[in-house]
C-alpha cells in the first residue's frame, strides 16, 4: 500500500513539475478568500446565458459535467485534445460551482495513475476545486466511459449531463452515452459541450 501511494505521489509530482502545455490556461483570477469560490456566470449584463449554462443552472444537484479522457503520453504528457477538454471543463466548472464534474478515463499504459487522476491535476491547476470532481477511473474506451459513468450518474440521482469532448468525438460519445442510459434504464438527458 505504501509503495502504491509513493508511486502515485511521484507521478502527480512529475505531472506538476512538467509545467503547462500549449493549451493550458493560467487565467484563473486571484482569490482573496478561500471561503467562497468565484462564480463566473459566463455572461455580461444584458446578455443571455448560453443553452448549456441554462441547462446546468436549472437543477445543479442533478445535472453533471462529464469530461472524457484521452490517452496520455508514455511519460504522462497531456495530449492537446485533452488540454482542450480540460480548458472547456474548467470554464464550465467555474461558471457552475454547484454542478459536480465526473472525469472519466482509466488505463494510462504502464503508469500507476489513471487518466481521471491526471485530469484531476489538470483541473486543479485550472482552478476547479477538488470537491467538485468525481472520478471514474476504470474505463479504457468510449463505450466503457459511457457505461461506467451512466451507472454513477444513475446512482447519484442525475437527470442530465453535459458531455465534454472534441467535435470529432462528440457524435460517437453522445450515442454511446444514450445507448448506455437506455440499457441501464436511466432517464438521463445528455447534451454536447464542445471542446
């Protein structure tokens, strides 16, 4: 157990020490207090909220943000497509601090850390608090992302979720999530959130 913890901590430290990639963002505003998160509604006075924001704000306790993983580099490098997903997810997470976020992704080759754990670090670095994140760290494909995550969503009483992934991946991801929900008898509405 100690060895596994040591290896995991070493991997997290290695990720933190590698610095930011080209798609990473340091745009999180400085906080004066750690008691209250900064809430960005995503609109300025007079503008309407985006449809995804309305969807999340309608029922924060039962609407989730689901972020799909991508295969990490051999030494834990974050691919550009995952940086894009994390940037989109962090923006949504900061705009909607009462909606939980499920990060989904398992195997990272020979590394003892799942994609979900790497994504946790990436989201923390982008200003998303750890209490907002829930891990699904077993999946190795989009079909498994959908199956395991739908099971979690159903158990948590969800009635909707935004799926955060890239445009080329979105049609397959939405179909897999809807199929998994139908198979598990879960009444959950899935909407795309393009990275």
